[in-house]
């Protein structure tokens, strides 16, 4: 049979809380994207533009080789691809600078509109040089029409579609109707040389057919985008209402537990007076009843205290509490002193290896965190067991605290549930019937509040180890020391 040391421990990492992004806003009857999402879209648009610039440069380079020109029976493009690429590069650098500037995010919508307008103008020039009606290049306008449906509201995307139609029509009119522009098609034989009625009629039909396709594509893309955006907004609104209801419930629970705290404390105090003989001799049967009252009152007082802590941690106001730099040695030794009476009662000893590392946060929250972990380690240890406390600096200068015991352990399938409120395994209930099941829920809330990563290793029947990695503060004590990679005693 395999030894206990050879059994691999079950491992669980507590995921950090993800903030819900609100990516849509209601403006009148339209649903518009939030500024943060528009910012990401603007930067993505700039990255895509580098691909277009690279394509123009490659086409210009290819056009310099006579053999490739003859093979495809096209005209030499000359220098216009390089000119267009240069203009796009200049504008793209400007758009990137404005998008990343700290003073510009409130004007990000103008950045996107500027990108759309510049792209449409440059694209119209490319369409003219490649062949507005001789090729299918005009359908590249669809890229901007579809993207505008994603970025903007339906009304704004329709404006972009009309701008594309107007620019394409102006190019056609200047080239074929008014004959202001000479033919610059990439093909050797231009439709200008076939200036007879059937050809012009075909070109006219093709032009309006292309415009009709653009409008259909705009309608479908804008409608689908609007439906998806509206659904996302409705889900966000529903989630916000659920969060508000949860906060309201937490406020009611906080008020109720505050009201219950004083009566139970009074019951406990009066029961203690009776046990101490304040009212004279009491029969043995009555003493047993009073002792049960005392035990239950103490347990309920502890549960109320934990419920108050949990409700306070769940409150959004906790995020604005002042934070300070806390030295790990003082904090952990204070928390150990709070648990010492329970440890002595159960015969559990501590093995401590704590190095001075700075943690940034609210001291009361960190005390809740460590007192609950240390209490669990002591309570669920076997009698005359050991609890290891270790603190060191990790490889990335982050504070790392480990608390390990050789107690009853946790079964692998139950490990992901231990941070749920009031959750207790059957083994934990049998080992300690007085726990409320809120201690690790408090630990979870503190971890989420400060971005602490918690990793739990447990061997059922052999003990559990909690490893906490705190965000690395700047200029913490002992920064000149090389970061440790493991706990010497764990």
C-alpha cells in the first residue's frame, strides 16, 4: 500500500473575482458602446491598418518588376501605392498617439470618426487607381460599413454607409461622366476605350447593384449588432439589479445581526453570573442547563460576529478604506496570539518561520484573514498536532504566507466548495460541531478585495496547506534580499 507521503495532494486555487464590464450605454433610443470599449476598438483599428499599409507596400514593390506586370497583363502602378501607404502611416501614428494619450479618452469617439473618414478618403483613391468599375475593389467599402455597425449606433453607421456611397459615386462621376479624372485602371484595356451605350448601361447597372448590396449589408450588420448590443445591455442591467438586491439583503442582515449581538451577549453574561454563584446555590440539573445556555450563547455570539465581518467585507464601501503598509512579522504573531488559547486547549503547537515582508492593505481585514485560517488549522488538527506558519518573499518579490496543519484534511471532490458560505464537510462536522462555516467565506472575501491568490493543498486524513500570494508592494522591507521560492518548514 502506498505511503501517505507518496499520495499526491488535492490542489485547488481560489479564482479572483472578475469585475463585470459595462460595455453599453443608452443614449436616447440608441445603444452605444462605452468609452472603454471604444478605446479598445480604436487601438484594434490602428493595428489592422498596419496590415493594409503592408499590403500597399507589397503591391508597389511587386509593380516594380516588369515580369510580374506582363504576366498579369496589368499596368505598372508607379508610385501611388507608396504615397498612399505613407499617408496612412502618418495618420495611423497620429491616431495611435491620440488614442493612448491620457487627456484624450473622453474624445475617443472623434478618434474613431477621424479614422473612418481618413480611411474612406484613402480607399476612394485606391479604388480610383485600381479601377472603380473594372474591378471588384469597390466592395472593400463593405469593411468599413460592417465595422461602423460594430463600433457605432445604427444611425451613425448609416452615416458612414452614405459617406461611402457618396465618395464612390463622386469617383465614378469624375472619371466616367464629367471625365475630370483620366482612367488609371490597373488593366491595360480600360472601359474608357469602350465608350458605347451597352457598356455604359452595364456599368450603370453594376454601380447601382453594388450600392444596393452595400445597403443590404448595412441593414443586416447593423440590425444584428443592435440586437447583440441590446441583449448585452439587458444582461448587464439584470446583473446590476441582482447586485443591488444582494447589497440590500446584506444591509438587512447587517442590521439584524447588530440587533441580535447585544441580547446574546447579555444572555451569556447573565449565565456566567449564575454559574459563578451570584444568585446562590443552584441544583446540578439547573447548572447543566445554564452551561448549555452558555455554550450556545457563546457559539451564537461567534456566528453573529462572523456574519458581521462577512457583511462588512461584502459592502462596496470597504474598497475605499484607507490602506497602509503592514509588516508580516507583527501581524502574524498578533494573529497567532489570538489563537494560542484554543491551541493550548487542544495541545496543538506552532512552528513559526516568519520573515519581515510588507503587505499593503487594511490591517483589520488581514487580521480577519489570518485569524480564521489559523483557527481552522488548530481546530481541525488532531490533538497534540502541529501548525506551521511561514512567511517569505516569492520569486517576484510578492509576499507569500503559508499555513499548514497535519489534521483531518479535505476530500478532493469537496475542496472547490470550502469557500462557500456555511459549507462544511461531514468530516469537519464530526470533528467540530460548533463551527458556523463562515470562516473561509470571510477569507475568500478578503482575498477578492485585495487580489490575494490562494492555493490549497490537502491530503485527506493527513492535513491541509493554504498558500497565500499577496500583490507585491513597491519598496517593501527586505527588498535587498533575494526572493525565496519555498517555505523551509513546509
